[in-house]
């Protein structure tokens, strides 16, 4: 039973990080039908920015609490990631908005490689140790353990999702985002500025990705220039799994994906004598994705909708 609870905890922590990244994918797709494949690299830039800031702040404020340093570095990482995603949308995606769908897709893939290369030049390609700023004493829960960092991940994710849902459903900006997603031309006739709303969507997605990057680095203890590729791909998988363009679907898909990976690596790894252990945990996520999309191409919570006129 303790192993079962431990796998649930691990799956929820992993799924929480995927959820924050997946929301960026699904928000952008819901408004402009674009898959931003550079989104994982935005997460990577956020994580590396926070790592740099932590180094500076630990030297400048040697007696400052670790929680304060982590919070300040996360805020700066969000600002940098938001500015980066704003520039990406304005420079790379906006001119291609009315182009064939293949053009922005190829551009997004090129941006992903470009950002990885620039990060490798700026921060060097070696793995860097991400400092532990929170207490490391694990907390016992019915025989399973959870670290303060993992508790922080669950709490921050829950708060971030609650704020996002409030923003989208109960604010003027959220109404404008939903109107733009429904029909940009009609929304512009009603006084909404679609370009401004799309830019705001990219910035919000980048902030969530930066938060995920800081939490991912805190949980695993390392950062490097290619760290965003696989989490970004899995978050995209989660968004498609839950129903691309559906915010609730992205969260559900991400949590399920995290649990599938955790249970797959834990139980199936034991049953196969370690042949399919944690190093092959990616297999389980993508096999389940193939099965779900074969049976329900629109995802778990997605709806079949007609193409826009």
C-alpha cells in the first residue's frame, strides 16, 4: 500500500509540472490554432534564468532565506520568459498568421532548435547543479514520503491553475480571450484587439512555463540547455490526450500522464525485472496516447468541431 501511495504522489507531482506547460500549448492552440513547439524551450529559459539569479542573489544576500531567493528568482524567470514569448509571437508567428498551417509549424520547430543553441552558447552545454533552497527533510504519509519541494510543486500548481481559471472565466481579459478564440473578426468588431489578446495569451503561457521550469529544476536538481525538450513534448502529449484547446482537458491529461508514467515505471518495471524500469517510462505515456487517439481522436475532453469559416 505504501508503494501505491508513493506512486500516486510521484505521479501527481510529475503531472502538475506537465499541466502548467500543457496549458500554454492549449491556450495558444485554442486562440490561433498554432502548436508552439518552442514552448518547452521557454520553460528551459525560465529554469536557467532562475539558476543564474539564484547564483547572484546568494552572493549578494548570503543570509537571505532560501524561500525568498527561490521566489525572487522565479519572478525574474517569469518576466524573462514572458518577454521572450512576446517577442517570439510578434516576430516569428504574427507575420505567418494567415499563411498555410505548415509554415508556422516549421517556424516553431526552428525556434525550438534556435533557443536550445542560444542557451547552449549563453549557459554552456554542461549540466549545472540547481541548489536546494527548501528544507530537504522528507514528510511521511502512510509509509510514503514527500519532500517539501514536492509539496511546494503541488501547492503552486493548484494556486496557478485556480488563478488561471479565474482569469479566463471571470475577468474582462478572459472574456476577450474566449471571444477571440471563438471568432477573431467578430471579436474585433466588438472592440476587442485580437493582436493584444494573442500576445497576452503567449505571455500567460510563458509565465506558467517558467514556473514549471523552476519547479522542475528544484525537483530534479539539475538544469541544462536541452532540459525543456522532453517535458515540452510530454506536455504537448498531455494537451492532446486531454483534448487540445480545452483547459480542463490539458490539466486532466497531464495528471493522468504523470500517473501513467509513475505507475508504469514502478509496477511494470518490477514485473519485467527492471527491463522496463524508470529509464523507459516514456514508453508508457506515448503508448497510452496512441491508444486514446485511436479510440477518441479529439482527446478525452475534446469536442469535434467544424473548421472556422
